[in-house]
C-alpha cells in the first residue's frame, strides 16, 4: 500500500527496499534502546522520510500519518502467535485454580 500511494513521489524503489527500512526500525515490535526516537512510528516515519529516494523532501509526519491510518489493516499474524495465545490462556485458567490464588 505504501509503495502504491507514494511511488510517484520517489525515484525507483522496490518493496524490498522499503521493507528493509521498516523492519530495521520496527525491530520486531520493540523500539531499539539506542533509538533517538520515542516511538516505533516516529522512527519509521523519520527513516522513510530520510532514507528513501524522494523526488522532493518528505515531511515525516505525512508518512507517520499514513502508517497509522493503514497499519492496522495491513498486519499479518506472526507464525506461532495463535498457539502462544492459546497456551497463555490455558496457563491463566490453570493458575486461577491453584490454592492461594
């Protein structure tokens, strides 16, 4: 979606190029302790604005807004997530049945 929405404003760039930048800043869903940013969305927006070959400078907030408006509909389940949630729920139910809890 990002490439479709912004490709006309950039020199040639691939989805892989964009993905690598996002994954680097996303850091598996955790802001790197060394990051100079206060949130992942800020880090991603700033990085995309700075590191992609824009035809004209891009304001990071435009990219952050795009990310926030579209990210929830573009997420995919990580492998093993459903099993982990089921295990967590079973553990929570089991712990409620322990004496003294």
